[in-house]
C-alpha cells in the first residue's frame, strides 16, 4: 500500500464515527422538532421555541429557524419574529423558498 493510499484509508476510517454521530444528531433533531411541532399546535410557544433551537444546534437546518420565527409571530412578539425571519434568511433559508 502506498503512502497516499494509506493516508486516504486513514482519513476514510476517521470519518466513519463522524458520520454515525451526524446520523444520531439528525435523528435527535427530528425528535425534538416533532415534539416542538406538537407543543406549538398546543399553543405552548416558548416550549416549542426552546426545542426548535435545540434541534437547530444539533442539525443547523434553516427550517428550524423559520419555525422559531413563526412561534414568535404566533405568540405576538413581532420584534422577535422579525429577528427570527432575518436569521432564517441569513442562514440560507431563502433558497428553501424557491
């Protein structure tokens, strides 16, 4: 095995735990978002916001930030909603709207 092949193999093997961790984070983020959705449907906006933000920490998807902004809007906090929508757009969320 050449040095280059050995280096590539080492890099690939090192990446495997990261991929598994990423899958676990994605699954945990989905569970948090599902629970946040249920809380939002029940009008528990602050609890939903907290869970959407935790989901975003695990999996930085713009949709979670959009949901945070919507929760702020629904609870009547226009300033926080505006800030949330700006954060959503700044995170690349505008591409999701096309």
